[in-house]
C-alpha cells in the first residue's frame, strides 16, 4: 500500500498538480478535489475520480495514456485519501 501511495503522489505531482495544486483548481474554482466539492459534484468514491482521470470531463482531458496501466486507480486512491484528510500534508 505504501508503494501505491507513493506512486499516487508522484502521478499526481507529474500530471495533476499543475491545475489541482493542494487539491484546488486554478481553472474552475468550484471543481476542486476537496471533499465538499467532490460530493457536491457527485464524485463520491475513488472509482469516480479514476474515471475522470482516465477519460476526462468537461474541459479536462483524459490522462489514460500518460498515467499508464492502473495509474488512474493509483492516483485516484491517493486523491481520495488526501480529500479525506482535507489535503493536510505531513
């Protein structure tokens, strides 16, 4: 699990953090990765996050090819964990 957690963080930093720094969203303020926004937008589990990471949604492109095999699931689980912890690192 620790390895996947570390891989999830790396995938996030490399592919997601440009727009979603600390779980925010620099393009669409109401489309953050904070738990309240996820729930408000009907994203209530890691699988829903993985689907968006893989296929994209709205103006966000899908990242299936760059995330690699199971990368969508790995990064989604990491994002879900961060959202449950209010994106408090440390």
